[in-house]
């Protein structure tokens, strides 16, 4: 019989050690999008593998054309489910650096939060499951099921290595349920189990004009300006009431069930409170849907950055030779990123102004996923979360994307449990990213109960 008081005492007595270990990992600037950080990526992979091995797990690194996958497993338990924990050790770039109150890779605790790049996305959340398995071993408890870990280093940059290796390692990853902690609770003191993620299709668009920057006084009015052409294309891509204009874009989109709409309406969400939290005058989006529906279950299009032209101090009167934009579409289940690429190509062909050409660069994409909120593992997950956080979780979807999840589900035919320990104001891709120190400890405790409840 499991000695939970012993595990709880161990976790309580080792909180400082668990915090110190997270700080070690957070100090590693493992930015997968930055090619100059290869040594840091290797350092982070080695750190994760060593931590798993320290708990007696069988471990290895799986090499590919990029950062390695880190794999670990406990002993099989015949007749019991197999759990695969997925997470990532890579992080987003820290720019803009001047907006950080403390350096992004010098973690600190401020106002009860662990502040550092990667604290909530995903090093802190991923490490809760590692620490919980190590706690079972440290207290002499035999895990009631087998736990496998697959921790990758490219989640923030397309998961190319994992996608490449998945056909080869699918049998090794065989499991009954995939556990992922890379999302948020519904709110402070309101833990959640997420049963759906949106997908993504990410692109760079470049509008090319003259073969060199031109003097706008000499050539203005005679040569098409790529910046103005880009602005027109982006504006025409989405209507004022939030409808995306790609041909056939909404054809595969399934309307929400009324039961889901009713469930989300019962959560007490406030548009005014979120607008105040975000510092905007009001919330906007696709007409006919609530904010939660738009965030969790409707497709969207956003511009992430504008490229080219003069951006230095003072004035420089040019017609730039090119301008560009980084854009993405968040996709709902049944939408295919490859199909969206074709739709975008058709849209650009029909909406390119005279005098310019358009180049489309497909950066990465992944399907959305929705899992059965009534699956046999949900009850056990709910009990574990309640044990860790003191209140039962609510069921939500998440607007963000973990593109590789759909491919992993396809490869393993497993259920998915999305157990987010973060908060939606953690700033996962922003300066001053944070993760509640207490939620880190609560997440470890919830995870320590999870193995028991999933084995029942």
C-alpha cells in the first residue's frame, strides 16, 4: 500500500532542493530558435537526462537533425497502464531584453513567483513530473505503473527532430495515456484539465518590389511600395468582424456543441477583468462568439512581426525593396496546416497588388487536438489535481498550440491528459515570464498522486 504521508513529508522537506534544481535548469539559455545556442541546448538535454537517471530510470538521448530527444523509463508493471510524460527543455527567445526587470536566465523569486525564461513554458511544469517520480523512488515506494518520459528540445521551433524520429520510436513510446503539463489553470486557485488544443500554421510573407531601395522623392508615385502592398494584403486577409478570408478556410470547422458553450459560460469569465489585466480598452474578435469560445475553439489569424524597410533612428526616405511579415493561423480540429498553406497561396495569388511579387515561406505547423473529456483517465487525473491543489479542477480548452501532440496521438493511439499548472498571465512568450512557486510545489504533489490514480 502506498505511503502517501511519507511522500508528502519528503516533498515538504525538499522544496528548497526542488527550487534549486529548477533554477539550475533555468540558468541554461536553451533557445532552440537561436543557432548560436547549440552548446546550451546540449547542456539542457544532458541536465534532464542526468536528473532522470538519478532516480534510477533507464535513459538515453535520441539524436536527430537538431537538439536531441531525451528519453527515460521506469520499470514495466505488468497489467497496469503505461504513461508517457511529454515536455520540452527548449525556451522562447528572451527579446526584448530591456523589458526584463531581472536577467531572463538568472532566475529569481519575486512576489511569490519564479521569474525566468522557461519558468512556466515548460521547464518548471515539466520538472514537476520528474520530481514526483524521483520522490516515489526516494521514499522506497514502488510505482504502480510504468512512466516513460520524452522531453524534446524543439517544441518552440517546430519539433522537427521529434516529427522525424516518431515513426522509428513509435513502438518504444507505446502507452495508454500521454501526460503533458505545458498550459494554464483556469485562474488563480482554479486548477483545470485541458481537453483541447488549437493547432498552428506559421508563415513568413515577403513582398518584393524594386531590386534596391529607392529614393522616395525620385521614384514615389511611379513604383509600387512593398510596405503599402503588404499592408493591403494583411488587411484584406481578415475582415473587421474577425472573419478570415482564405478560400475554404472555415469548411472543416465544426461548430461548438451547446453543452460546451454552456459549460464555459458557467465559469464566470469577465471580459472587463481580462481587458483590465491586459491593459487594453476592450476585447475584440470574431462576431457571434464569446471571448472564451474565440480563444479556445475558433480559428484565428495574427501578425507577429513586420520586417524590412528602414527602422533606425530619425528619417530615411526610401521605397524599400521588400517588406515582410511573420503571421500565423491558430487552427481547430479538422483543419490541416497543409490545406491552409494551399488556401493562403490561393489568397495571395488573388490579392497581390500590381508591381510587386509575393514570396511565401512555410515555417511550421501542426494540427489541433480534442480528447474525450469523459475518458477513463480523466477521473483519476481529477482526483490527483484535487489532492495537489485542494480543489477539484474544471474542464477547459486551451488556445495555444503544442503542434506535435496530434502526431503523437496518431502514433500511439493514446489518450491525452493536459494538466496545466501555470496561469494565463505568466507571460510564457513575454518578458518577465513567471511561474508561481507554490504552484510548482502543488504540481509536484498532484503529479505524485497521479501515478496512483491512473493505475486504479
